């Protein structure tokens, strides 16, 4: 039985990936220091998977603690690395904390791969690296644009660190560029847990519909899109989780010529903000209060993925619809205290 370490394993995408890895017979160890989640996510994972993975409360940016964790795990087949700070706005306020945490943890993990190059790593990257792409859908060979935030920079430079490390030390990795992961597990036992006021669209929608927030502010209605609001590629978090399993198994099978490959994780379809609102109301029957507001600085007009490389290389495609995403997100929201 292969052992896989999931860093950030109590987080949104990490917890859903842990469930899918357990379901496929892997031994899963979670590393999470609870900097952006809650310990009871472990109960949700265990209740879905029917088994309780080991959880290590470790700050991976601490080289001594990270090394001790990895030495203790012995023969680790793979690492799925989610643990990182990920709030775009916060990264502008605290760039040094973002660089220290996101680069420190990555380099500490890659030190292990340098010693044990048979261990494979999946890196959590983002469509943010593309900025406003010149053409749509966005292909993996689209030019990487200057990052619009320190958060985006940690993804761009993180990929470069992977490539430089692989070239020097002979390990292999895959970077997955997420578009917009949304939704929750259909059992409503795990889902997104934004701390504070949600910055992302879908958690704000569900909290507003649950009466926890005021009306949704739609940031801008004068963009050059079919209804004037921004376009994004919203992908169900379970589809994103499954892609990580397939990417890991591609690495285990030794496929692919490049030591570091990149794949987009999207549906290939773009949806406007208004279309997301309509999907929410259609899928849930709930009424959403919303109003137009000024554009949000830093927003790109449109981004959606070219999915051909992931389909061919991972044998994976997103299967869940926007309506399913909204229904699952709403079902999860209704389980949360103070709903
Ligand atoms: C989506 C659309 C907003 C909130 C960010 C990160 C990206 C990734 C996903 C981690 C935009 C609009 C939003 C609101 C709104 N994170 N919106 N009212 O900005 O595409 O991507 O999250 O990997 O790196 O940049 O996602 O959900 O914030 O916004 O109108 O209250 O919804 O303007 O058009 P985004 P988002």
C-alpha cells in the first residue's frame, strides 16, 4: 500500500483529495497546522472515507519540523502539496509572510525529494499565473504574465523552484493550475470554510443566501463580456480532487517526458457572475439579494481553461455541472453553525 502525504490536508481541496485517495486504497497522512482551517474537518474526512487518516499538526515552513515529519514517514510514495497561504488581497498586505510560508514549505519538501527522488510531488498552482491571457481558452503553453499579487508570484516562482530542483536533483513533479474550485462534497460533511468575510464569489453567495451577509456585490457590469460581468471557469472541488489522484498515478507510472509537467484544471467552459447567480437560484430554489458595485482592482475580464492536455495526459475531465456545484455548496452551507 503506497503512503501519500497530503499537506494542507484539512483544507478545502486537501480534504476532498484525501477522501479520494483513501477511496483508492492509499495510506494517507495529513499535515496541517490549522492556520486556515479547523481540526474537525478530520471527522468529516473519516466519516466519508470510513477510516481516519493520521494527522500531523506541523508547520512545514519550519525545516526541522518538516524534516522530522518526513523522516518519520519512511518510504513515502508521494506528496500532494496544498499547504500555502492563498488569499490574494492578504498577500498584498503581508508579502513577506506569504513568501516565507509558501516558499519555505515548498523548499523544505523538495529537500526531501532531493534525498529521495523516487518520491513524487504534486504542486498546487493556479490559473493566476496566466493573468489576463491573450487568447481563450487558456492553454498551458500560454505565456505566464507578471504576477498581479504576491500570492500569484508564489505560484509562478513555485513552479520555477520545482523545475530548477528537478533539473538539479532528478526528481519528478506535476503542477496543477486550478481555475476556480467551488462546491462541496455531496455528503455535505466537508466543504469550504472561509475564515472571515469570504473574498471568493461562491462562499459569499451561500453565506448571503443563508442570511449571514448582506447582498452580494457584483464587482462590475461593464466588462466586454456577454452580460457585462466577469467570466471564470468554475470547477467542482471533487473533480479537482480526482485530478490530483490521476496526476499522482501518472507520476507513479513514470509517464511523461518532462520532469515537471503542468496541467490546467478547469471545465473548459466560462460562466459570468450573473450566470453563477442564476445557477445558484435555479439549483437551490433560494433567492439571492445582489447589487452591482464598482469593479474590483486586479480582476481579469475572462479566464477559462483549455482542457485537452489534462484529458490526454491525465485521462481526466471535469464531470460535475455548475448547478451541481451550487447545490452541493448550498447543502454544505446549511450544515454550518449560524447558517
Ligand atoms: C470570481 C468572480 C469577481 C466576489 C481567486 C484567486 C485565484 C483562486 C480563486 C486560489 C470575479 C466576482 C467575487 C464578490 C464578485 N484562488 N466577485 N463579488 O478572483 O477569479 O480567483 O480565487 O487559487 O487565485 O485570484 O475568484 O471568487 O474571488 O471571483 O462579483 O463578492 O466573482 O469580481 O469576477 P477569482 P473570486
